C-alpha cells in the first residue's frame, strides 16, 4: 500500500511539475531551430526536414541584431538552447545562450552591457493583455501557449538555434 501511494505521489508531482505540460513527443529529433525575424516565422527542423513552423512575436524593436541591454531587439546569430524553465513567468520557456563571447566583447567595447535572459516562451502568466500586441517582448521569441507546450516537448537542451534577420 505504501509503495502504491508513493508511486501515485510521484506521478502527481511529475504532472504538477509541468515538465512539458503533459505533452510527449516521439517523432524525429529536432536537430535545429531557425527563426526568420523578417517573416516572423520559426522552424523546428530534423536535419533539413521542417517538422513544424510557427508564427512568432519578437522584441519591441525587432529590426537589427540585439547589441545592448534594453534595446528591445531579438538577437541574430547562432546560439544554443541552454536551459529549460517549467516555472517561467511566461507559459514555459527555453533559454537561448545569448550573449556569446562576441556579443559581450562588442557591448563592452561600447561601454555597455549586452543584456541576456533571452528565451523562446509562451504568453505571460500575469499580464495576458501584453501578448495581444505585436512584437511585445523585451527581445525574446514568443509563441502561443499551446505552441510552447509542443515546442517544449520537442526541443532538447543543446539544440542549435539560428536567428536570421
């Protein structure tokens, strides 16, 4: 009886933890992510095959690469998905490894900070009206909540993400 209760408790804890909000993905592995800022589209790829495509919102000043903290731009370049946050202020989030060494060096040469905490995430958990605007993030890549649940289940830490102009 105790084992059964422990097992049920463990299952409940896993369900509440929001690891992927109950979604399981068993298809081809996502080997890379490509974001085209100009078309506001994100693609999950397995090698050269597009598995999924999503409309995205970007930073509030999306033209050009992110260079400094607070500029409202979404980075451009090649990075990695470097962390997963099931308890994000937004409905799930996947961290992007911005800033890299070149981003840091450029910002420091200008006497500024490069910023950070760039994610692919869902809608805000609190101020839902914010996400009804176009390009409403501070520099992140945002999708709808149902979409981030799917993306969160499909994408692993270490996946390459290329963000193009």
